[in-house]
C-alpha cells in the first residue's frame, strides 16, 4: 500500500490488487487452493497474483470476481477514498 499525492495536495491511499484479492479471500473464508479449484486458474498463477508479482488481465479479473462473488471493479480499482 502506498499514498499518492494529487495536484492540490489531496492524497489517496493506493491499494494494490494483490491486497484486495487477499482481503476478498479472507472475507469469503477461502484459501488460494479454493480459488484455483473454482476458477481453473493454475496454482502458480494465483500465487503470482497474491504476491503482487503480476496482475491478472481483465478476463481473469472477471473469472476471479465471479468465484469470489464480488464485482470485478472492486478488484481492479486501486484507490481507496
């Protein structure tokens, strides 16, 4: 997580996709293995998403959001008000 300074001095907290994904898994009481099973996305790929090494493309964001029963915009939005 980091803070971004906007023109005019406004700051917003930036939340990485990996953090939102971990939070969603925790809220659903799921583990990475459960997400692998529900989505068919390989275990190593899910691990990369959770570690922040890479971010999923829009089609994978949609698949993951469906498995977690959350909106895809929640995963892809990076600023927290």
